[in-house]
C-alpha cells in the first residue's frame, strides 16, 4: 500500500532533521531529506525500502543540482561503500531512471503543491522565457514569482514548458490553466 501511495504521489511529505522549516528548492546546505509517511509508522517491506532509498536519492539529486548523468553507476558506489546493506545491494539508479522518477514519479506531487500555493496567493507574477530548444522547436518556459510565507521572501519556481508552433493567445491560456 505504501509503495502505491508513493507512485500515486499521495502521501509524500518532505521534512529535514533540523528543527526550523527549510525550503527544499532554495537551501542547498540544510538537513537530510526524509520521506515521512506519518500515517504509517510500521517498518516498510524490503522492496518499499529500496523504493524509498531511490526516492530519497532522487530528491537529493534535485536539491543539490546534480546532473542525471551523475547517477550512472551510483548503485555500484553505494554497494562498495555499504557492502553489508541489502538495500544498497539492490539500489539501482541510472540517468534514464532518475529522469523518469523525477518527471512521472515525484514531479507531479511538487507541481500540485506549487499550484496550491499559487491559488492561495492574492498576487503572483507569471514570467515567460521563449527560446529555441535543442530540437529547433520554439519552447516557452513559464515561471512564477510569489511571496513565500515559509521562506519570508519572493521565490521563483518553474511552472511548466510549452512547445509552440504558431500559438494564439487562447492556446497559451489553455496550456497555462490546464496544468
């Protein structure tokens, strides 16, 4: 049940081991990432422990700004560092897997949280950056700026990217509002 909850992005909560509230996206030097399933304090089944380790690693990669390619071979590093750990022996994370975990696993959770924050604000700024991507297609990146009560400052967060052809305002409006 817990593994399915993580896959459904329904029970993921992030906290640090430091007592103060810390923003994951802004503070690269704080605390250790922990997945906290506060509704269930029982020991996870072994396969779920592996999934948890892989998710914690994925969150660390995102938080620290590591490249996805830096994950190639990381399982072998963990195996040699922790030869007595059964979890480390089964840990498997490569660049393609972490890309999938980020975009389809934990990404939707953080996007929903961002949408909740934006909806709870009276005002926010929508920033756009139009460029041609590496496939020679026009890409519009959307960012939002808003006051964060948690951080006590204005934060900028990635919202989404839209691949454009000849886009009219109505196409852009639906792409923004349907996210």
